[in-house]
């Protein structure tokens, strides 16, 4: 358990270092759970994208952590693909709508660490994530 805690702290420090902005800070906007995320953010092609979601073993959250990470990376990938002209604005909008749906399903699948996993909502989220993957693989 001690090793897992140390490893988690090291990972958090590494991710925090990677997340340090290289440009002037933008005014923070309050995040609402399940709120849509704008694709208007600048996607840098010369940056490594990394994300992780930490969860305690034995909780509902551990069952959805990887899916939240996949969701984050899907949004980032869509923004980058749109910037590079690899997907159309319409495809990016579809990705955004599916990502919002997946996020809502994930939030409902495990509303707290003490909750019981709602397997149907998790399957719905994974269906949305699979559809996002297909959209991102399609050519414009």
C-alpha cells in the first residue's frame, strides 16, 4: 500500500509538471460536472499528450477511471485532429456531442466512490467512446 501511494504521488507530480502552461494563463472558468468542453482550445502538435485518472482500489471509481482517461484523450485528440485538418468541423462536433454523452453516462455509472457500479451506464459510455474512436479514424 505504501508503494502504491508513493507511485501515485510520483505520477501526480509528473503529470503536474507536464501540465504546466507554456503560455499566459487564461482566466479560469468554473467547471460544472457534466458540462460540455469547448473544442476551441488551442491544440499544439508539438506536445506530448498525457492524462491519468487516479482511483482507490475496491471502489466504484476504479471501474470507470480508465474510461474517464479515454474520454479526456478523445477530446484532446479531436481538437488536435481538427487543428491539423484531419477531421471536419462536423466530425469534431459529433465527437463533442458523443463525449458529452459519455461523460454523463460515466458520472451516472459511478456517482461516488461508495456507490455500486451501474453496469448499463458504463456500457453506454463505452459505446459512445467506441463511436468517438470510429469518427477519429475516418478521413475528412
